[in-house]
């Protein structure tokens, strides 16, 4: 943490307390006694009226305890926060239970005129995925999977996990190093490196039944994991250029692991690069159908021969 940022946080910390000691500052911010004393002197020099108490258990207290100003939001900042809340409806976000208290606190900070503006915005704006029959900001019907918050809490401390996954009629456990936790096609997914099988795996969070840290003595270093992954990267064999219509179709639906990179600042053209396992018949059929779904607004730079044959067969059936 940078010094300026730390001092700012310390100021807010001590401003909300009637009394504090150097030991408390050292413990709270994990700093040495000399650093804590220097920070306190700088805070005093900035005008915060601290009064020192003499004695073995002495400390400091802040006169009037009201040095820092109350947080104020501009009209545009209020609207920005509110619209961000609206845009996340039905997204199954972690900590979603806090949405109601956050919204209530936000509404409590603003004037009646600002509240009226937000009510109008709630009626006018409708985002993709919002239930049009129940677009209320305080609606909590889109709560995430209960394991999502637990997973994130553990991830903040450790990336080596033992995850238990419901697979058909049994529960299987996998030791993984978590690479990414992401949301795609309306579901949260875990992408991790299987420490036993030494390969990349993807699990839906909806199938997660338990998660706990993986024992340290059985772990492989992050460096070795990344080395193994780099050696396993498949050679790209499908390269497409997408126009605006194809990009619109891509946003409606695309298979897992497939992503695009925009090639202009207006996001009207993009390039798609991925690996297709032509020996996997189900994946081959899915990709062939999906390419037809994208439509004619694409340019093919590179494509596996089996996919090209499948496309030609499908097109012949449509136009004999």
C-alpha cells in the first residue's frame, strides 16, 4: 500500500474513534512503530487536531471527532451508481444479498428530487437479461449459487483448492489451482488446472457442493503449473474475421472457450482465433452449426478441413 493511500485510510480510521493507541495502528495496518509514529506526525501536520494522553497506556484522541467531511455525491455520480445497480439485475452476482442494504443507504443519502430522478430511470431503462415483469432494483430473485460467496472468500486467501463437483449421480473431488472464476452464458464457471491429471478443467459453480484449501504438502508451484499449461496450449486452427452482424450473433450465443478480439475502437469488426478438436464429433457438429448461426458476415482465414466439409454438406442440403 502506498504511503499516501495508507495515511488517508489511517485518517478515516482514527476519525471514527474516540481514542486510539500506536499499538492499535501498528496492528491494524501491519506497520512498524516508527512508521506509525511518522504517519501520526504527518496527519497532525495536515491539521487533524490529535490530543496525546500521557502515561503507560496513553494514546491519542481526536478533538470533536468530526474532521473529515461527510461523503457527498453529485447528481451524475448518483445516477451512475444507480444505473450500475440496474445493469446487474439477474446477473447472479456474489454478495447480492447486500444489494438491498446498499440501495437503501444510497437512497438515504440523496434528496427527494434525486430520488424522483432515480424512480424515473428505473421505469425508463431496461437492460438485457432484466425481467420486464419485475424490474425492481430491490428484487432479490436473482440470488447466486450459495457456494459462490464461499468460493470467493477462500480464493482471496488461496488459489489451491479441493473442489467437490456433482456429476450425474455421484460427487467427485478435484485438486485444482484456480486460473479464473468467470461468468459466461448466464452461469459462473471455474477454470482450473487439475493437479493430479495435469490438465485444464472447467466446472460450473452450480455443480459445486464443497470447496476447501488443498493441503500445502501436495501442491505444485505456480511456475511449474504455468510451464505445463504453456506446453499444452493447442495450435489455433480456426481464424475468422467478423463484421457487425456476425458480432451481434456472437453476443447472442457462442460456445465455451471461444472469444473475440475487437479490431477497431467502435467494436464493429473483430477477429476470432481458437482451437477445434476435429476428432471430437460432438464438438465438430456444434461448431459447424454455430458457424452457420453466425451468418454470412464473416471472412474465413483458416478453418479445419473437416469443418469445411461439414459446412459444404449442410449448405448443399439447404440449396441442392
